[in-house]
């Protein structure tokens, strides 16, 4: 490379000389010291770009405020903030431009009739047969999970991964079709790199929730799942959120997958090793909107606000607005009250509908007393094939083969000796590709 080329390249990469950021590729030993160090480095970098931290935050605050007010207005008018699309329109490629625009804007979606209702109800019965036949309730040891552990000793979250119902849903052609549709909302190629393959899912195995009629549940507080302190401290995430910290905040795009699909994540009981474009679940029972259902703050770019908020002067130097390792990222009234004003619940859903939300979005589950009807779901996200998911798939294959709990989850391993587990010879093409076997 000649000196002129080198200068041109430098100019392209960084319009000004910005001070580099320190990085921690594994969990720092002293979290508070690392937090102080990264916060002052981020502030210095933003200021070197010619703008103050307050100015940059104000840009993001204004952008998000517009969305919050739009959603508040919709909720006041009795509208539901969640876009709803029929599966048939996804399959035939006839989702309207208006619905696509709303999906981009809100970052969440209900897919009506993703599976025929009877099919989903059949899966629900299959799960009951599977756990009964294997005496799950007699052998259940209690919750082993720090986060969902608060639901009590009668499991609502079943640590079950390898039933026929789950695997059939994961490898179903209809699932693959919806996942591709959702992945296509992201920019999977940018900066000359294809970050993930939107047409191939990695079959991320997760659990089941079955909440019975009459249940009382405290719900789950507002939080988000993409990471914790690693979001500010690892090189990959610093690059993913580069526009927030280099003076080009207007270019921050929550749908750009750049640098998100290979980096490390700090370990913890709530971690997800996979890159998910959308988190999601498929309903196995009808659920009314007021029966303790999922809420989101349907604003994908709120992540920019969440990332910049700790840099303001009213937050202690060793505090990231409550974010720490080994716990989910909290969204709180204290620091994020603007965002929480836009919290919006799903509409009524039927068995066979599926529900999806952008992986960075704030979400919660409302409390319920004396729940009417069942609240049953299979958690199936969109986790497209990429270096990070390929790496995790090695441990998924092992867990699948032995009937163990996947390595992202507590090692409860209930299903190892169970009869009626889904087997390798029942995998179809989607399943084999998703597990990295083809
Ligand atoms: Fe979550």
C-alpha cells in the first residue's frame, strides 16, 4: 500500500483521529474499575469527534422521543402497537409495503396462523404426553435458573429441549420461511462482509412455558437480552455500536448486523451464546392480551439510548445504569422512564400464532392473578447461521445426541434417559443444516 492509499484509507475509516478504546475480551476482574475506565474513554472519544456527550445523547433522545409519543398516541386510541401479519402473506411474498415499514419501525411482529391452530394444540398435547410418560413432575428438582427461578417450585418454564413438538416446530418449513422473512429485515451484508446467512437458521434450542389456568404470576421485569457490560467493553460490540461513539450518531442503525455475529460474550447464567435477529415464541394455547402476556418497548433504536445513557453526568462513574455481569440488562424507571412509557403488550393470540421481537428490545411479562386459560409457548428465536452460531452449534449437536440441556442453560439434563425423544433420523433438511450436519 502506498502512503497516499494509506492516508485515503485512514480518512475513510475515521474522519478525525479518535482516541482508541480499551477492550476486555473476557470479564474484567474489577468491574467497577473497568466501568470507570471505559466510560471516561468513551466520553473522550465522543468529545474528540467534535461533539459533546450531551449533544450526541440529545440526538438519540429526540429520535426515540418521537417514537415514544407515536406509540403513546396509538395506545391512547385503543390501537395495538404490534404489527400483525398473516402467515399466508409471508409465504406468498405479499406482505404490504406499509406492514413492512411498520415492522421496521416497531421491531416486533405477530404472525397469525403461522401454524394451523389444531397442529399447535396437538404439539401441546404431545408435550404433556412426553413429560407425563417420563415422570417429569415426580423427578423435577426445582428451578436451577437464577432469573426464571422466581416463578416458584411448580415449573412453568420446563427445562425440556428435545421433544418431538419442539424439534418439529424448529425444523418446520413454515418456521424457516418466517425466520428468513425476519432475517431479511436486517442488513446481513455491510462493509463488504456477509455477517450472517439469512436463509439458514441454527435451531437455537430453548425451553417451553406452560402456565396453567388459575395461575398467579409476578411476571418478569423490564429487561433486555443482547449482553451486559460486554456491550461496551468488547472490541466487537464497540465496533457494532461505533456510530454512537465516533460523532456519527445519526448513522446508528439497529438493523445493521456488522460486527455482531462473531464477538465473545461474557459468561453468565442469563447469557445467550447465539446471535439472534429476533427473539420469539410460538403459541401452543390461545392467550388473551390481559392474561400476563409479553410486552415490549417497540423501538429498535432505543438501544442507542440505552448505550449512551450511562455516559451522562448524573450517573456515577462506576455505574452503567445498573448493568452488570451475570444478570440480565435492566431497564428501569430511574434511568429509562422515557422508554418505559412506550411499553406495549401483544394482542390476543391463538394457538399456532407466533410472536417476535428485535433482539435488542426491552421486554417484560406482565403479572397475572387467576389466569384465564393456559399460557403455553415454545421459545424459538431466529438465530441465523453465522460464525458465532456455528461455534455454538457444536455444543448443540452434543446436547441433542445425548439428550442433555444445551450449554447456555443449567445442566439439569432431565431428558437423557427419556423415551420418546426426537432422534437424529427424524431430522429433515432444515434440521440437518440447522445443526450443522449438512
Ligand atoms: Fe428476556
